[in-house]
């Protein structure tokens, strides 16, 4: 499973934003492989305090081609989250990407 080496731009506790992750590098380059089913999204706390980090997933995941989009919001100030998305593909691969999302202080 691949891991993304990216961090989303900071978000404020009052913001609700779509975030996208591209699985294109893990899919067959000839376009013969697609994401199938519903991706699994897991949100955990890396630093700070949030008793219900999974509730920061407002909507999604939505799949458009190799992109998986999630709507994040109501995050807790001064908390750093890890967002992990796992997908299955039409060629029986299981791919994952994770990234960090920092919520700014109030």
C-alpha cells in the first residue's frame, strides 16, 4: 500500500473544505484499472485532543476517476489529524494514501 507524502493546507475550525487525493500513480497507466466500491476513510488524531475525529468527515468519499474527495469540517483547533483513504481497484489491488490535516488555533 502506498502512502502520500503530502500535507493538506491548514484549515480553520470554522471552515468546511473539500480535500482530494489522487490514486493515479498506483493505477495501471493505460487506464484499464479503476477504483471500485466505496473507499474507506479513517481520521485519527496525531496531536491535540479530539474524542470523535471520525465526525470531522462531513461528506464523502466521492470518486471521480482516480480522485477520491472528502469534505472535512468542524475540526478542533490546535489539532493535527491523519486522513487515510483505502480503495479497492478493478485489478484487485488495495491502495492507501494518507496525509495530515492541521487545524489552526482559534
